[in-house]
C-alpha cells in the first residue's frame, strides 16, 4: 500500500496517509471546485487499506480550519468508513484539532463523534 501525500493548496487540505505507520492526517482548508474528484481517489485508497487491515491501531489526525458543504459530505463518508473499520475490530483514534475560538469546527467534530461512536474521539484545542 502506497503512502498518500498531497500538499495543501489554497482550496485543498494537506493529506498524509502513512498506511505503513497506520497514521492518517488531514490539515488545512477544504473547498475544492470538485470535492468528489479530489477525495474520490483518497477514499478508494483508504477503502483498500481498511479492507486488508483488521485488529490494527490506527490514528487519524484532523486539523481543518474550514470546509465547504461538498467537502463535508465526503469527509462524513471518510469517517463512516473508519467507523465501520472500528466496528470490524480496528482500534481507531480520531484526534480532532480545532482553534479554541472556533465553535463551528468543534461542533462538527462532536457531530462526527456522535454519528460514529466506534471511533475513539479526542477534541484537542489549539491555542
């Protein structure tokens, strides 16, 4: 399984999915013109990784400052896939980093946690 490393742009987040280390990270802002085109290949690789790994400890680090509605749909799909993998026996920790003054991002993270209860969710305020 190849590592996915995508540099951040003005409209897309940095993605670093280090499958060998079982650490998946998203950081930045997400409002690509075509969210499906951007996230589709990433979700496909994630799906392939999760299909071949059970009983693993996987750490997911999310530090998104902004995401639009089309990104939200695909991000929720990503979290649902991780939740399914957790239900199948993986231990998945979701570290949700947010600016301490950004209630919107924190509330979205809490919604992710509520909708995906099998994930070990940790909200982490950034000063």
